[in-house]
C-alpha cells in the first residue's frame, strides 16, 4: 500500500510539470509557491537557534494558532518559529496576521519534498494544530527524531478530506505522532481506533471555544460596521461560508422578505473567492442593490445598498459581531458544515443546514441548549428568518442560549498550554538544546539554554 501511495504522489508531481514548463516558456511567473511546495526548495534556515514548526491547514486552524502563538512566544524565547500553512487562504491570513515569524506553504506531501523541507528548516519540534494531510511529512519527522504533537486534534470526517487521504495513510500518520491532545472523548476513541496507543492520547477540549470574541463592541466589529454604514436600527442577516447552491437560496430568501422588513440588510460571505462575482450577479438578477467589501474603503457605504458581499478573507469572525440573524453555510450541501461557534458566541440567532458532520460536537451542544436551529430546505430557512424578524424576543432568547452554551466550554486553551509545556519538557532528541524553565507568577516559560 505504501508503494502504491508513493507512486500516486509521484504521478501527481509529474502532473504539475507541464504547467510549470508552460509558465516558464511564456515568461510568466510560476504559480505561487509551486516550486517550494513540489520540490521542497524553500530557503534554508541559517540560524543555529532551536526551531518550532507550527503546522496549520486553513483559516480555522490559523485562528486557533493565533490564540496559541503569543503564549508559545513567551515560552520559547530565543527560538525561531516557522508557520507552515496547507491552503492559500490559510497562508494568506497567516502572512497578514503574523509578521514576526516566517510563514511558508507546507510542501506537497511527496516523500522527497517533505524530506527536503525538513532538512532545510531543521525544526527541533513540530506542533500540528487540529489536523494535517501530510503523512509523509510526519513520517519524515519521525525518521529524523523530531518530536511531534497534535493539539486541538480531531479525526477528519471522510467527506472533509475530499478523498485526499486513504484510511490506511491517515492511520499511519496518526500513529507517528509522539502525543495527541484530542478535542473530545469521541475524538480520543477514534484516535485509538486508528491504532494510536491510548497512553499517548489525552482530551483537552476545543480551543475554538476559547478562541472566540463575545463582545459586539470590539474594535474590529465596530470599525467594519461603521465602514458598511450599519445603523443602530438596522437588522443584519449574515450568511457565512456559503457554497454553490446555498448562495442562490440565501438571495431568494432575502428577496422574499426584504420588502416586508425595510431595515433588514444582508451580508453574504462566500466560502471561496471564485464565488464572489457569481454572488454579485445573483443579487443583480434579483434587483437587490449591493456593495462589495473591497469597494467600501474607496467609495464609502452606499445608503441605498441592502446587501454586502464580503470579497476578502479573514474578516468573517468580526462581521459576525454585527449580525442579529445568522446562517452558517457549507451545511445545506453535503460538505460537512462550518464553524458555528463564532455567531453563537456573539448571541446571534443562528441556524445551519443538516450536513454538519465535521462539527457534530458543537451542533449537539447548541441543540441541547436550545441555542441554534437546523433548517433542511429553502422553505425552512425562509420561515426561520421570518420568525426572527417578526418575533425579536424569539431571536434574542435563541442567541442568549447559544452564547451561554459556548461560554460553558471554556478552558481548553489552558489545558492545551499545559500539554505543550509537558511536550517541550520531554523533548529527548540527542541533538536537542537543553530546555530550562523560567518560573513566572502565572505559567512557566520555556527558554533555550
């Protein structure tokens, strides 16, 4: 099986070569990070200081990382920190938010590329946030004796991987971690079922519950609300992370209720950049006056606009703070759902579709508390929005129950940091620098000797 997997990866590698040659012959720049990802040709790290490799996949994991990063910086004074992102959106957000450390694309998971990147970066430890689709990278790290831990860990639902990792490859990758801090007991059981020794697994909760803003008066939300011209009497319905099929439903529902509620505004946040123009055309087709987020900085808000299309990445958490009614996309279509913690934490009256396999723990929590609703169709979504508009008390109570449910799950950040303290303290590579603890009043900070 391993030989077959390696053959498949090599064939994928070769598939990139014609595109690279075409760009080179036409005098065009190569696609972003193509050589670095395919060949592992990242610039060498020349520093002799110890180095931590932080691995994230996409936007959600980057947001968790941004919560952990200040604590890691305090603990690892004198270390180099390298952040490797698996997607363009994750890489872009990390580059935007992290200026102090090196941010790169993680290599395409070819054996030679993974080995080359590790040899050029020379990390002393690897911390993966939530999940990774990098079996060769983790295997190469183990072969080099680099300690590896997975924090905020969960076993990806099969649909979420998009067929990218065969079950055997995923099991082998998980077995190669030195330790795992799972989000839930159910995740811990799935890790055990994948062959991970139970002694290497602990349950720490989900940092995503700590990594949320609850105050609508936070500076980012207030700045965006002013930029969009959202008034105190406006009612904002936000549809976040929508996919093909959901965009059309949201626009039709808004068109059906907007005339009855003139203070209602729609904020639409497509999940992928390729959907931005399509969503704008949908609004034009329904004769809904709209603006694009990228135009607000230069043209200012249009008082006549009823809809706003967010055509940038990384702002959705702050926009949720401006919403009163929320629909979490990626859930009416069979793609596993999207993070519904952020709107619930603000007290938004939140709904989502039935396809939320990747967030079952969050869904169960919110539904048990009566803090969210499931809509199965366009008709049910329209009924939900109408009820929230016609019965403000219903919307307010739904939001408050959701907010309380999220607050009840706090504490994962503290447990994650304790796990990382133990992980660094137990690092036992023969060539690893000696670590000493510097005690503070609150938590120990690791320093390189």
